[in-house]
C-alpha cells in the first residue's frame, strides 16, 4: 500500500544506530572513513590511471569500505589505504613542468591533509607521488557543458537509477556521500564562502549516513546535506523526495514570508473563507512556526530570503488531501479547509500572471511602460519596444524568471557591447583550480538606443538568469533598481547523480560583477530597498511597483540642476548607516534662507529639519529618527531657493 506521508513526517526524530558492527569504536571508525573519502577522491581526480575510467573506481571504494570496517589497528587501516593507492596502478611520469596557477584561483586545492599523522610513511609517500607527478589531464568522471563550460558529471552515475533501490546498503550510502563531497570539494566555485567548513561537513555527515536506518532517513539526510553548500540552486530530487516527503500536489495558493509571518498572497480556488493577506497560524493542527523551523533543516538557499521562499513552496506541497488551516486577519482567527488538489505539473500554469505582457501606466501627466519579464518572449521584443519607446520610462519587472531575453534587449539599450560579468570556471583538467572568463554581451550596432529612465524590480524570487538579467540592464546610465535582496545563485547549474536515485545540483560557475564584486549569496543589491507589508498585501497594493511609480514623478534626485556652489558644503556625516544620534552638517559662506528636508525613498517628505533664515556659519542638525522605520532616506539642502543638493542615508536599527 502506498504510504501517505504528509509534511508532518519531517517532525519525526529518527533514532537509529548502525546495524553493521565494526572492530573499533565509532569515533575511530568514523575518522578512518573521513580519510578514506579524501584518499579515494584525491586518487579519482589526480591519478593518471584512474582518470582514464578504465577501472571501476566505485567498486574499489566498496571493497575498501568493507576492509576499513574490519581494520583493527592503525597499521591495518594504513594497509587498506596502501592497497587502494596500489589498485590505481602506476602514476604516469611527466617531463613537463606543472602550470603556474595563481593562489587566488587555487582555493579549492588543499593538500595539507596528505601529511596528517594518521598516515604511515608508505601511504604518505604514495600520495605524494601522485601529487608530485600530477599534470593537468582529461578525466573520465568530469566533463564540461558547451558554451558555459561549467562541469558535468554524466559518466559518474553508477548505482543511480530513478526509483530503484531507494535505500541502498551502508557502503553505497557512503559512496553517495563521498561522491558528492568530493565533487563539491574540487569543483564548487563557492566553497570558500560556506557557512560551515567543508571538511567539518564530511565529519558531521559520515555518522548520519552510516546510521540512516530507512529510505526515508537516507533521503532526508541528503536534503539536509544539500543545505550545507548555501546555494539556492541546490535542488535535490528523488522519487521518494518528490512523491512522499514533499508530495506531488499543491494547495491552490501562493505564499510570502512578510514581517515574519506566512501570508497568503494569491488564491486560486473558490473559497469565501480565505482572503489575500490572511496569515497562516497552523496547518493540520501544527503551529506554522514549528513547521517552518522543522522544514528549514531540509531547505536549501543562498540566503535567508531564498530559504524562506523555498519553505513557502514546501508548505504548500503534500499528498492529495484536504488540509485544515487556522488563518488570522484583522477580524480575528478562522478555521478553513482547503483541498490540496493541484498537481505539480499544473501549479505553475495556475499561478502564472495574466493580462498584458506589457502596458502603459499613466502617472500624473507622464506615461511609463511596464514589462512582465516572465512572459516576454525574444520574438516579442521589437513589438514591445515599438509600443513603449516614446514613453517617459520603462519598468522591467523581474520578480520572476525571464525567458532568455537579455541578450536581445541589450542591443536597444547600449551603444556598444557591455562587459556584464566575470566568471570563475572550475578547471576540469586541474581539479581544485579555477579560470577567469570575462563575458561581454551585445553588439552596439543600432543607430538609436533607449536613453530614458529604466526601473528594474526584483525580490527573493529573482534567481539565476533573472539575476544575470538585472546585472545587464542595471548598467544602463539611467537605471534604478527597486526591491529587495535576490536569491543569490547566479551561474549555470551542474548535476550530481547518486545511489538511491538521488539527483542534486549546484551552481557550477562563479559569477562576479566586472569589478569582481561577488553575487553568490549576496544577490543583487537594490538602489531603493522596498519590502511588501501585510497591510499593503491586504489592500491589494504592489508596494514595490508603487515605489517605482512614486520615484518617477517625484524627481527629487534630479533636482540638482543648480547644485550647491563650491563654497557651500553639505557634509556626508557618519556613521552611515545612520542612527538616532547622527548629525547632518553644512556650512554657509553668506546668509540665506535654508531648508533641510528629509524624504523617504519614494520621494515623500517625512520631516522638515530646518526651515529658517540663517547667517553665514557652520551648522549641525541632530536627526532624531526613532519614529521612522529602517530603510533608505534622502535629505535635501536648499539655500535661498537657488541651490540644492541631495544625499542618501541608510537607517538601520
């Protein structure tokens, strides 16, 4: 009978112990497994004979694991490691010198462990021989994609069969862990910014893999392991994960994590008891915070916004069942029942945006174009721009996943090709090292380019190609980025195939701005930071879009046509971020009427700091911002209605 396990399975605390006895205490056994993983992976990627793929290196590991289990003394373990080294064959001897790789591109290459005291002289000598004789080489287990050149591991797929043997024996579970760990160790371009040292992760997960006493525990363990690479691309799939742990069906809703609450933002079913803006308090009798906290252990993401976004998706998924929820709004709490009946294959179409792909928005006396980038096709770009070219600005909404339109769009917005990014590309011929690739897009052959303002909207749903699209469009001289931190996973993905039918992926290219500022985990930083509020959601407002529409007509930042003359100074005070005791200082060489006004980022006046006639002197104004929320503000100094200047301030509590 098919198991019907809903999300509450993740609340179970699994108590399990190894069913396989070994001859030494667990602490010694696990330490030996740690070194086995490192020796096996090192030989896999650096030994000239193993790299040919002519022998079954997985089989060598399985036999080695059986031997390690029976090793009594440290000498026994070293004999086992020596046998593993010998099984690889004779290491090729090269007459060429090794390449000179800058230290800055070798951060995945660490050989210090080769001299650890656990190894005998003979084992160290064997490992040193491989290291010293190694020269860059093709490797059967690693390839590269055409174009992007991120690593691929299609041939490294032994014992991966979808839906078959989802609970492999202990040695095969360890093989899965060792395969995954070594691939990330040598080929993940972002290993250096992990929250947890990657060696420590291996130490942590060896006991978990050994003691996983069921298919459920094994697959949950891999979901947990995937979170350790801090990557929004770390999707992990298997038949058990898809069908049983998370389920194939969705509630006909969309959610957003707003003000530390789980808020319903979209309703796609007839249910008069549910309203947009309702806060979910519990699902099937389980407190929503308990569910979120429990799911967080198994939910991947580069940063907090992306993790909370992915938790929202998993809260919606499950078996084809009726779900009871307690909801809360301004009228109090209510209990509702919703059928989880939308198949995973239909959910995206159900929640997809409708209406115009592009349209014109009237703001005061001006017109602005709006483009839904999730639905704009390359073939539609010419028509879209014909319709919007004569507007006073264009808003590109990238709170979604675009359809590969950036490479065509740039022709209309830049007079010349643009240097969009620098990539670190894992060197598949020299594992542990990377190469720089400098990417330029566009042609610059058009006689006319768009020179008015463009506004770019984004949030935590902006990921990968969407983030790359922002990186391109934001180079426009009149671009303004509005929204909140993006997902922080911008680079082509690479897939790993593991025993038990597990498929998992990771970001296979490092992506940096042209000035080498990294985007992984950080995401794209807005010029104008705006987050939706529960109040705004309930009122049916799009506060991120509103920020753009307020920003456009206010023109505060453009009112600098008559900037302060050189003898009038407005000081950019510190600290910045500002606090409640910060002072803004300015000096006047002659008397005049002074206005110092504080605005929010939408251009709305929030406080007049000074409005009086002042004599020539230097002045300081204490800005008490206790009454205002964190965010970006502008302050404007106007002197005698003739001169003005704007500066930005960030308030953080």
